[in-house]
């Protein structure tokens, strides 16, 4: 088969036939297709994707590129797979626990991929043997209930070739390639029951929840089509898991009075730290009120002990909220679903605990940025309601509220004043997100309606200035608290790319208390 033609089909976004996919996989397995052509097709798949049929065909072809095991292990063979995260040690803990409960786990693990570490690499780093003959592998499972080995040359050899190429060609983060790589090995190894641990967060291959959910659904569908019992969970990988376990004494000690929290050192100098939604992925996502409160107290204790006196906590990072809002839905990092449900109020907890420690607390708001285009909308997300109007535009990965629309300004200001009125905060804080870089002509309709003879740059700068000035005035009309902005360090870039007039804000009254 003409392999350059296969590359060209995917380069132009066309679906590959089953025969083309078979040729691709066969060439990877028997080395008859050179690495540079395999790499070219991998990149084309990374850029243009695959549909469900293509992904399933790729998975089955890779599984059948070598031996298909039917392991006799004295029970039903089961397996798990984590998609990988920095510090991910799930296998090393879970496999022996399951074996102790009577499960038969014949597990084939992978090596590091991209920035994530592999179980096989961890095992080999402490001298463990990860290459076993098939007979020894199955005997160990029968005798002690589990065995963990690296991928053999006989099982899914096409995947072994493509796995290594993906790691060196920046094609790791492709949903069909991830799904087919994982599931081809699971199908080939003979597992009848499979649990998939799909990592999400800054330490994972899939950094956002929407992507991890799509990956999980794809892999479950592949396994189900192949007649396997498959389930999936999504777990956060924004911090190493090692060392996170805590032992519980058999008998609780007598209750002790709750110690007084550390107190912040009072200083006229502002000594502040930002706590962003990225930290919330670790301490808020999927947590109970008690768990979140415990984690944030530890954060604030550290702040006080290190001599800080102010915490700047993200109250709204996108078109969502980490507080009970009448305007914005609950953040997906709070609810894991785009629903306006607030089982508890994170901002209220943070305000109370900061003040107990003598810390000032400012609510950090991103005024314009919405959710990612790839994410589902909450039913009450204003961007969903305004999606087909001039009030919203798309740029890069995100939707944005259009700064040039008067109704947008009213909405943003109302969202800020509700925080000021409902929470005992010490300030409102903006960071350096205003107009997005690469906006092009996305706001052309607003400029045409409201430009008033200004240049596009002048119009955009005026829109941001008017928002900043109005936020300052609305805050001061309600409470004697501060309004601060932390722009990017190059103020010329701020003006020319984000249309943020930092020089004006720092030299004229009525814009900001501090920069």
C-alpha cells in the first residue's frame, strides 16, 4: 500500500480506512515502514484526530499485531491502568492490595511518556526485574495473585514502536493515540476486567477535565466493544501522590483543645501570595467541606509562619465561581460538573480562616476569560446564553466576554460588586488577563458599533480603562477596601497586546490602589 498516500489522507483530515490502519500498524510491528513515515502519520493524527471507528480499528489492529494471551491464572484476570501523572504510584499500592483481597492481577505496565513517569521505570530504579518469561509471569499470578511486567516484544509490538516514537515527536497528547495504546495492551494481555484511572491536572497528560472525560469514555467504549468489563475513574494529578498516605491509630487519643492558628506578622509592607485555581485542583476538586478547610488552613498557617500578611485567592478564574454567585456557575474544579451547585462556600471559608490568622484576603477575579471551547457549558453560563451574539468571541482555546460591549461591562461589574457586598474581603484583585493575545478582528462588530472614530487600539484601551475605573468606583462606593492589579512586567507589551494602560493606572487617580 502507498504509505505517503495514507499520510496525505490524514494530513488533509480524511478518515483512514481499516485497510490503511492495518498497513500502518503492520509496518510499525515488522519495521517495514521507516520511522520518519510513521512519525509523519502520528503527527497528522495528533493534529487532525480520529473518529470512533478509526480509533477502535487502530486499537484492535495494535492488539492483534502480536500474541493474544488467554492467561490461566486460577481466576478471572483483571488489570488497571493509570494514564500517568508526575509522582503517580497507584500501581505500586493498589496491585498488592487487590491481590491480598483475592484478585488475580496480570499487569503489563508502561514506561515514562512525555513528562510523566512510568511504573516500569520506578521499579527498575530500585533493582526490580520487569522482564519475565510468559510461563513465569503466569505462575507468579497463580501463586501470589499478582505480577507487574514491562511490555514484551511479543505483546502489541506495534504499540511498542509507536509508543517510543510518540515520546520523541511531541505526539503524546493525542486522545486516539493514548486510548489505542492503553487498550491494545490490555486486550492483548487477556484482562477480562479493567479499571482505568484517567489522570487530570497539571501533572498529567490530560490537563483539563473535559479532555480526561473524553479519553475515559473512548477507552470504556473500546473495551466494551471487545467484550471486556471496563470502568473508569478520573483522579487529579496536580501534585505527587507519594507520601500522601496517613496512618490511623487503632484508638483515637483523647480530644485536645484546637490549637490557636499562627498569626501573621503585621507590617506596612504588602507581603502577599497568590492561590490560584490550579491549587484548587488539589485541595477543592472532589473534596468535602472538612477536607477543603483542613487543606486551606495548612496553606494559611504556612503563609503566616513565613511572614506573609496577605493572601490573594482566586474567586473567579473563568466564567465560573468559587463562591455562591448569582451571576456565575460553580467552577468545574469545585463540582466536577458544569452545574450551579454549591455544596459549601470556599470563599467564605477562606475569608474566615485568613482573618483568624491575621491575614488580609483579596478576591482575585479574571474579568473577561470564559471557559475552554472544548468544555461543556453550565446551563446558566452567561457565555452559553450570549454565544451567538457580539458579547462573546472565541480566541485560542477559550471564549471571552467582549470588553467592547456595554452589557458585558455591566455584567462583569455586577459580578465583582456581589463579592464586595457579600464577603468580608479586604480587596479585589485583577491579574494580567484583559484582551487576549491574538485577538485579530474578533471584536470587529463591537468596534463598528462603539468605536466612535478611535483606532482599534484606542477603542480597546478605552474599554479596559473604563472597566478598571468603574470597578474602582463601585468598590469604593461600598467599602473602604483596596483594588489592585498585577500586570505583566513589560508595560509596553501590556498596552500593545492586552490593551492594559498600566502607565495611566499607576499615575492617575481613580484606577487602582496598587500595581
